[in-house]
């Protein structure tokens, strides 16, 4: 029976795996599909090497859930798209977000986050594939929030159990309340600005700070620094200090794997478990990526005033 090879991520990491030797014809094999699913649950992020094409990206995504249109792109007709289930992530000089970071102009930077924290339902994952790679920069970072939880001091584990975090959509990441921030925003893409006016984003979302992975019973520090606003019931200096302590612990550089892209790569991650970031590229470089949104909500998020609205 055809199979594939599994190895560790480069570096010393307790999470993640590299898969080689996978071909399109293997994806119809039920055992291969189950083995890939089990590996995803166990490791959280999978780097696929030597795989090419949009059709394979979508077929691979379908193993882990139904590829869906990104909710902020639904109904947008005037924005060119590779495919309706692909979110195009592009930066070129004069197009895309541009920030000043440590004295250098960096395009396409995205700070640490998990996808869709700012709405009540988060997608289960995604697969990212490169179209155009820069000569320098362009890495994607991943942090496993299961190993982060395991590393937390017991004091912090006790303090954050049962707490919830409030999120809103933040366009300018230099103005984020928590986490790493660029020094200055130089330009925002029209697509990002338009997304901020989406009707669904005019309210705040709430997600638990800790939850338990159903398949394994492992606990997850469930935090998305970019869009976090505070702790439910503790939107004050004390609550912010606690949340900042957890975030600063979670995003330490030694916890991260930074993927340096090559042609023929695809990367799958579990959005219920992994934080990710885009390191960006120097302003004169170009980077084009395409990402599937793998649907499947974990069922733990809610809108801030959902209970009150139900009573009206």
C-alpha cells in the first residue's frame, strides 16, 4: 500500500511534522487520509514537501474538513480571486500593508494570531501555498499552544482557568493592545480597510483562554494576541497585566517554528491550536500566497451580548 514519509520540523520542536513522498493519487486511500488526520491532531502543523497545484491544495484540504470561502470575502465581487475557497495573500511594492519595523519598511507583516478570533466561530485550519516567493524574508511562524500550556507556571495555569478573552478586528497592527507591534503603519491595503466595515465586525467576540483538545484531553492556551482586547469581567489594569503576562510567555521566540518557503511546499495548521504570523518582506520584494479556509468550528466562541440578545 502506498504511503508517505514523516520527519520532524527543522530545529528542536515538540510539535509539527514534515511529510514527503505524498502524491495526489494517494489521497483516495482511506488509510492515508486517516494517517494524515491522526498526524494533524498529534502534531498541529504539517509541512508538505514536493506537492504542487491548486487542485491538490483543495483535495488535501478536503481530508481535514470542507474548504470554505473566508467569511469576510463572502459577497465581494470586484476583488480578483484565484478560487472562491482561496484567500489570496499578496504583497508587492505599492500594494498591501506596509509597516516600519526596527527601522526597515516591511510589507505583508501579520503579528501572532489565530484566524477569525474576532468572530464567534473559528475555522478548523488552513493550507497555505506559495505562488511568488521573495528573494529575502517571507517566513511564516507557528507556535503550538498545547506545549505552551504545558510550560506555563502552575500559578498562571490556576489564574487563567475558566477565563474568557474579548476580541475585535484590528486593521492597523501597530495599534494592537497586546503582543508584538510594528513601530509604525505606513500604508494599509484597501482590502483590509474595507474588511473593517463588514457588518459582522461591528461587535465583539469572546473565546475561552483555555480549552481542552477533545481527541487527546490536552489543554490549549487559546490566545490570539493581535485582536485581543481584554479579559471578560476584568477589563482593567489588573486583567490586562495578567493577559499580557500570558501572551508574552506564549510568544517567546524559542517557542516558534519559522517556515522558510520553497517551491513545492504546502503547510497545514490546526487553527484551534496553533498561533501563526507572517514575518513580512522588504518593501521592494514581492510575495504571493494562497490559503484555504478549512471549516469546522470548535463551538466555544460567542458574541459578547449573545445571551442578552436571545432574551430580547
